[in-house]
């Protein structure tokens, strides 16, 4: 296994397909589409923006443990902006 050093810029621009992202976070294809529509998973023509989507997904899961919220709620959007 070859280990290469990556930069912050390379990680922030890393992309994968939606099915690969689902395997990374352990979610079904349908749930991935729901989260995409809710704005938690960011995509462009090249695929899912991995770093930002993982940050949003795990932040949402952490916040939801303590506060009943949805990805589109104002409370969650404020938390996301400060993270």
C-alpha cells in the first residue's frame, strides 16, 4: 500500500459517486437521495463533494441526538454555519 500526502485543497475537492458515498457512511441509496434533497449531501456534475458532505451528515446526526431537528430547520442551519 502506497501512502501519499494530500493537501487540504485536494481533500476539499475530492468527489465520489452517490453509491460510493452511501457505502462510506452506511446508508441506502434511497436515504442518500433524501439527504441530497434536504441539502446535507452536496453534489455537482462530478459527484458528491466528500469532505463537506461528511461534515454536514455527521454534524446533523450529532445535533439530532440532542435536539429534534430536520436538515432544513433554521436551528440546524445556524449550527452548520458556525461549524
